[in-house]
C-alpha cells in the first residue's frame, strides 16, 4: 500500500497553502483567501479590530457563526416564574480556538449570541497579532449551536420538564475576534467584560 500526499492549493489563485501549525483554516499567502482545510472550500471571513488596549499577549480568536432557527412545538415548564422558550431566528457564535474548556465555550457563546459583535470595525488583515488555530470543525459547531439553544432553555426561569422542537444551524462565516491572554482570554471589544 502506498500513500500519496497532495498539497492543498488555493481555489482562487492556485498557490500551495502552507500551514505553520495545526489549524482547520489556511490563509493563502499570495491572495489572502481563507480556505477550510478539511474540504478545500473558500470561507467568508471577518476580522474585527482591537477596541480595548491592554498590556498582554494579543491574538485573534476564530468564532464560527451560524444562522440558527428553532421552532418549539411543545414544552412543559414548571415554577412560579416560568417563561416561554426562545424559538425564532438568530446568529449563534461559537469560539473555536484557544483550547477553551467546554463550559467556557458555552459561556462565551451565550454572551456573543445575546450581544452579537455586529457593526464593529472590520479590518482587512491581522494587525500586530496572530490568529489562534481554529480547533472546532464546522460540522461539530452545528451540534454545539443546538446545545447552546438547549442551555438557554434550561437556564431560563422555571424548571423545564420536557420540550419538543425543531432546530437548524447553517454555517455562515468565521469571525476573528481580538483577544488578550493574561491567565485566560479577555475579549478586546467594548461591552464584553474586557473594558
């Protein structure tokens, strides 16, 4: 049995993509195109600028963004302050780099999903900081998005007894969010606890 390795090429310009470390996203050094390594498809990517200044190591953390839709058909919630669930449509953001523990992925995802980083200053390239490797595959993010939805349902007032729902998460893009690292990651956008 023989194994033949084929280099991954940029779909736009044909240049060979080089990876410095284990990462699911490669950026073409020639034309700047972002490519999802497992499939070779071109990604829609946004890079947000640093809004908060700190004296700590700077990085860009990749977030997976999904157009999310949930329809709740039936639910039973008990308790004095019981509320109806959050069916509807929204964007779910999942931090996909930095080797975060699962509880931190859920916490940050819920923070960004309820307060999306829209209308921020986008930049064309990574400024004076490196991107963290994207560690969570796009396909796994769909299941995480559903888990985030269910955690909202469980965390609201009342005790959720049962729920019957339909859920869909369609991958949209990768958003690189500026962060500092100082005994943990700190979001470098105003309004996210780092300012």
